[in-house]
């Protein structure tokens, strides 16, 4: 089993990552295949294309982020974490971001995040080649854009 790359400082995984790690150590995850969490994340990201309410969009992104976290947490707790699984997770994350930011491309912030998504694809390729987890937490940051838009 190849080693799953460790997160680098650029990932934006600051305080919230420490909180998630704390909860992951304390909780018992369901005994399901972690890939199901990725299927749910993709389904919700595609459905995001049809949403109009920013409040509902925030809710959907939060659920997508939770499923993204859970797939890794379940894999780690079941001792199924692998480099191949990490690569699939990175692919699913980029697809999820693509659907979300494509839905927002007609807005100024959406266009900026769509360009950042392209950068994240480049960083993903670099991460896979170097085995260094250097990615931007774009969906997490986009929640703040949606909240700002509500105000």
C-alpha cells in the first residue's frame, strides 16, 4: 500500500482541519464502503447546478464537505486508506468543485473561483506526481462568498 500524501501548508487546512482530526479520533464511523460518501458528494454537486437559493447552496456545500471528510475518516478507521483511494478522492473533489463553480460562472466571484478551480487541477496533478498534498480548499472558502452574498 502506497503512502497517502500529508497535507502541506497551502491546503488551507488550518484550524478547521485540527477540529476535524479531533472529531475523527473520537467518533465511530459507519461500517460502509467509503466510496459511497464520494458518490453522495458527486450527486449533490451535480444537483447544485439546479439550485437558486444561496441558503440552500450553502447547505449543499456543507453536506458535500462533510461527505468528503467522512470518506477519508471511514477509510482511515477501516485501515483502507491508500494512495489510489487518495487519488480517487482528489478526482472526486475536483469534479465536485467543477460542478459547483460552473453553476456560479456567470457571477464575478463564481468566475474567479472557476479560475481557481483550474489552478486546483494543476495543483492536483502536481500533488499526484510529487506525492505532496498541495491543494486549495475552494469549496470551504466559497461558503464564505455565499454568506457574503446573502448580506
